[in-house]
């Protein structure tokens, strides 16, 4: 079993081999993680596991494409807390995409998940993003999130940028593994 979610590897087949593009484990607290994606991979998946630098609570984490904070992200996220009823968060032309929740750097389990970017090299003027994430608090609360978004701006698409809400930092030890496949 992998040590963290980021140690997992997406499924591979002879017709669609999966290649590790990069793996980043933070040595120190970092405000933003930038992952460059070569245009040779039409499909991309990022497996992540992380915490934020905050003394008391959990915060959402967000993604941007090409570090664009323009209002060009649309989609929805479904969140379920403690097995209860799902709640939806709709983003209509927002400035980023929520892709998970991270706990504080000491007492909470890490948030973890997958962000998929099918058709990363598309030329039709938008790229789709699919998100799945889980998070468990030491107090016994658990969260599951699933989302689907579109970045509705023309390419080329070269990187994804990851940050935590409220200008917090990713904690040391947070890990991001980026895979490409055809």
C-alpha cells in the first residue's frame, strides 16, 4: 500500500503507458506549488497529499491553470461531510478551482486526492478538470469532495498552480506527483 495518496500510480496499459513527469515533496512551507506540464502528454493526472501551515483548522486548496486569476473557471464541486447529505458549490466564472481540503500541519491527517486533466493539449479553447479528494480531521469529521470544471481560456496550457485559501502555506512534507499518458 502506498505511504501517501501521492505515492499511488494511475492505471497503465500497453496502449496507454503512464509516465511520471515530476514528483515534488516540499522541504519547507511554500505559498504556491507550480507544476510544469510538457505538451507531449495529451492527458495528465496529479496525485497529491498535503497539509497547510495553520495552527487550528482545515482550509480549502485551489488550482489555477497557467497561473491565471482571470474569471475563466466554471463548474461544480460536491462535498459530503460525515456521510451526510451532499452540498454543492457552484463556480461560475471564478478565479480558481477548489480541488480539496487540507488540515493543519500538526494534529490533522493530510488531505489527499487526484486532479485529472483529460485532453490537456486540446486546441478548442478550454480544458476540463476533474477532482476527487478526501480529508479526515482528528476530531472525527471526514469529508469527501468530487468536482468537475472547465478552464475556459485558450491555450497553450503549460502549468498548474496550487495554493491554499486565506494566503496560507502548504506545509513541509506535502507531496505532488504528476503523471502524463496518451
